[in-house]
């Protein structure tokens, strides 16, 4: 059983500082998690918009444009559209990785921090 620490040492004030510090850390992780979630949503929306833009300007099959695609400038434009589609895919991968790896890890860490803080708090309250 722990011996009570006398109040003359100012330990109670340090407990308040420690409590504020740990709460601040938890709030930071929550804020950062929210930021990463919003960034992931932006990446997904951007990828959709880029993919739609690429599809919008793709020539239709069996059209007059297909005949025109023999020219170098038209082939260059098609190549640009294909690259744009690939670019959209890269942003989808970024969003997927943000969600599956970073957000998942931050959520796990946040749960761990809260549980640890909750388990330690009664010990400090008992001492003081």
C-alpha cells in the first residue's frame, strides 16, 4: 500500500499539470485523426472528379473522333487522358492507405491512451 505524500511537497499541483498534459495529448491525437479523415475524403472526391473528367473527354467507340485519333496531337491528348485516369487511381490509393493504415493506427493509439489515463487516474487520486 502506498504511503500518502504530504501536501507540503506540492505534488497535487503536479498531478493537475500531468492531467492537463495528458488531456492535451489526447485532444491532439483526436484533432490529428479528424484532419487525416478529412484529407482522405478530399483525396477520394478529387480522384472521382479527375476520373470523371478523363471519362468525359474519352472518344466514343465507332465515332468520327476515332478516325481523328490517328493524328499525333489527338494521340497525345488520349495519352494525357489515360495518364489522368492513372493519376486518379493514385489518389484513391492514397485515400485508402490513409484510412486503412493511419486512421486505424491513430484510433487504436487514442483508445490505448484513454485507457491508460483512466487506469492511472485512480492511483493518483488515492495518493492525493
